[in-house]
C-alpha cells in the first residue's frame, strides 16, 4: 500500500507537468527551492485571501513523513534557507531535500482540487500543526473540518479558537467575616477574604479554608520541605510585593509565528502620555497591525513614519492585564507578612509558576495548549523553533506542574471535533496529564449558558469551576450545567492587583469577580491535596474534592434551589470536609434535625405514636436527627450526641450506632460527632442545624 506521500506525489506529477514551474523543479531543484522560499508568507496569505472565509485549525497527520515534510517547508518559508539544512525533533534529525518541497505543494494542490481550499501552515509542536484554511464558498467551520478529516490524512481536525480570559466587573463590596481564629493570619486584607471563612448554612461561598489549614497543620503536613508546583496559564506575571514566582515563561509573544517569534513587541508611544496606559494597547479591536496598539513585527517604514514605536521585551511579563497576577495571588500570595492578602497554600510549600499564553484580548487555544505541554515538561518543538531560548534546545520548566490553573473558560474550544469519535488535541493532552498526576483546573466561563460535557470546562480530566456568591447562589454570570464539577466564590474575591505602564508599577489589592477567580480557589485545594499525596492522579484528586463539596441543590426549607434546576456540579467546594476525607475519613456531614412529623405530616402515624412515648408523652418535642460519616473507613461507629442550654457547656445525651435517630428536643443547642470506638478516633464535633419550620398544630 502506497504511503500518503507517495499518493500525493503521484497526483502532483499530473499537475506539475502542466506548469512551467514543474520543469524548473526537474531541471534545477535549487532554483525551485529559492523560488519556493519567496512563496507566500503568512501576512501575504491573509492579504491575498482577504475576500475569503478563513478558519484556523489544529491538525495531526497520520503519516509522520508527511508531517515532517510540511515542517521542513514551513521552516523554509520562515527562515528563507535552502535544502540540506538539518533540524531535530524528538531526538531525530531531519534533513531537507527536494521531496519535502514537492510534498508541500502536492498536499496543498490536492486539498484545493478536492474542496477549493487554500491552506497555509503556521507552526508545529507535539505533532500538532497549526494551519489556516481559506474557502470561497462560505462553508461553516464544522463542514470545512469534516471535509478535511474525510481525506484520511488527519488524526483530528480541531478549531484553533481565539479564547478570552474569564473575569467580570465586581458585583459589589463585601464586609468583614467571622473567622475561627482572627489572629491566624496578620495580613491586613485577610478579614475580607470570604473564602477562608467557615462554611455554614446559607454561607456557602465560604470554603472553610482556615479550618482545613489548621487541620493539616495538626497532621504535620506543612512541617516538611515538600513543595507543590502550581502553574498559572494566564496573562503573565507582574512583580508584586505579596506574590513570589519560582519561574515564568512567555508563550504568546515568543511563539506567535504569524507576528514574530522573539518575545519582542512594538508598543505605540504616540498616544496621550497623560494617560496611565498611554504606551499600552487600548482595545481588543485594535490589538495588532493598525497603528493603534502593538505590533509583534518591527514597524514597516510606513508605520514608523506615522507613529512613534517603543521596542518592548515581554520576558513573560503581562503587558496590561493583571488577570494572571490576580489568579496567582489567590493561590499563593505570601501569608503572615503583614502585607495584603493570605494565599491558600503556604509560601514555603509552593512553587508558583506563570506561563503567558493570553493577554487582555485573549489568545489562540494552541498557545494555551503549548503552555500546558510546557507546564508538564513535555513541550516538543523542532530545534529551529526555539528562537526565544536556544536554537538547539526546547525550553523545559524547572518545576513540572502538579496543578495547572487556567482561566480561559469554555466558549468555542471542545474536547474533540465530532468526527467519528476522533480524539482531539485537548483531550489527548488532558488524559496524558491526568494519568501523570497533574490536576487540570479550568474556569467554567461567564456567559450564563449551559455547559455540555464536551466543552473545555466539561472535558474529561479537567476540573471545571463555576461561581457562587458568598451566600452560595450562582452568580449572574456563571456558566452551569452538566459540564460543571464544583462551585466556588466568584464574586468580590480579594486578590493582589497592579497597574502597570512602561514608566511605573503600582500594586494594590481589590475584589475581583468572575469564574477566573473561582478556579484558583479550587486550584489551591488541589495543590494542598497534592502536597499531602503526590501519588494521586488528577482524576482521583477531582473525585476527592467533589466528595467533600457541599450540595447546593436543596434549600434550607428542603425545597429545590436554582442549582437543582440549572446544575452546579457536586456543589460548593469545602476545604475542611475534603481534608477530613483525605486525612482519615472522619468527616461528618452537616447534621440536621427537624420534627418527626415534618416529612409525613400525619400526627396519628402509629410508628410515631409508639416511638414518641419513649421521649415525651405530649409528642411535641420529638425530633429526628440525620447525620452520618461520608465513608465507611470506621469499622465500629458510634454517634455521640451532645446538648447545651448556653451554647458553651455541652453534656453527652446518648450514643447511637446510626446517624439517624429520634430525640427529645429539650436543649437549646446540640452537637454530633462520629467515632471509631475500636481505634478511639473521632470526627470533629459538628453543630446541629435545627429546622423548626414545621410544628404539629396541636403543639402550637
């Protein structure tokens, strides 16, 4: 059976015989190479196809030789070099020859013959080619993808979507909170960090972080030199007195091959210098090549004559947005330094890493995927693509990720293109990363729509996070549905901020809103779990976090909430519950009690009448308790039930072998705990919620 390259060359022979250029190829290969080197650049391609519909895809070829031939020719166009030049990829050396150039032209000719599409190759990493397809028939994207896939050349064809960061305007300020121990952290803004507070009924934006950290401290988790590596793939790092980075990386400006690949951009310095961001691009609609924002190539003579331009080396630094700083600070800001806020993971136990893949206006999904591969130490580039670091070495992170936090939402980027169940670039990476123990956290998005399991945030192996208010209600912007795993505070989350210009840097702290800031809270929990046990897979960590979450589908009166209708995953993230599961399984669900007749509303119920006599002959104070341990790790469980009239001094009322029992409601306050009597290990004592919404009429 002929290879795909052989088929392409056989078909191209007919085409080439009909052109004078074909004769030049056969008689003088070097002249062909030189002419090909002057062939369409990316900017020329866009200009020549400006009247056509353009789609950008990530594709993977089945034929490795075809793939390498196309890499050869893309490099030829980029560097304008001739045949005989070698490059390495995955430890193998590839040398350009005339067949590479023939194959490139033959492949494009074949696609044009079949569908009328023009194809341009941009870049290549981890067996993934980035291409643009121009079509004159205005066919929808899915149709173009299906047509390409039907040729048999590709493992998958997946849109390279331009995606944006997921932040929203602040939903309002918050007041101080009531914490277990107000002196736990001396950071001035800490009392406003709602997510650290004790989670309780109707206050589910709080995540009991302080209680979990206290529990982990008592178990000695922080007493080692172990560190967890948390990567934030976002808008880049900004220097800040309260946030310390171990490493940072620039993907967007270094590897955007359409507009330069050196990590250098050119900022428009002709704007009003009295404005704080005068040298920074102004709007997403003016983000490139129009004289108003920034350029990634050196300005042309015409542009230079019209505006003043400032050369700027990004070096992984955010240009305008402090979005990445916001997210990183929630996870790992320095705690107990009398400055700003407290981070979730203690600074001595975390390596915080920044990867710049998007800016204030967004970035291609391929940039984010490249950053993901870099974050786990598996980025594979042809040697000549590593311009920003070394012409012979692919950049490697010093701190391979245990957790990756991403805030680009789910709009438009799917796990795979629906083509006979083909696995796409994202799903392929996600499974590999999760199997290696990497926890992938992604914000659900702020479009207020139902997320399916197929979107990025609903992709298998990703932990998708929606946003709730401090009271536990879904925010007015969060996405929801079957693709959600967990919910976390996403309204007025306190974070480190900064205003950056070319001349000054002003740091501060403020409330930020959006699922972009719910995600880092869950990433902080994932980091704490991985700090305790590095052997857990990403999927195991996700399941542990979901097991510890507080269900949001049932309201205080027992009725359905909005989450029961729209879908909020496992519910509100709860650090304390999760850590109790992880550290020994002694987690007791929130115990609740209500009148025995609250659910059956039948005062004459024979079972009630007989049971009630054991407690109170007038039956008005007979209540049912419901509370249980989340798992069965305790072999011999007894539930100890305590009562108090002043809320301070409690006495043991009784002990039971089940968490559901009847009692005489004669105390003002109650508590419950579960104990393994054989080992003498108990859960923490939990306050019992008393529901007095129903009382028999005879008792009123």
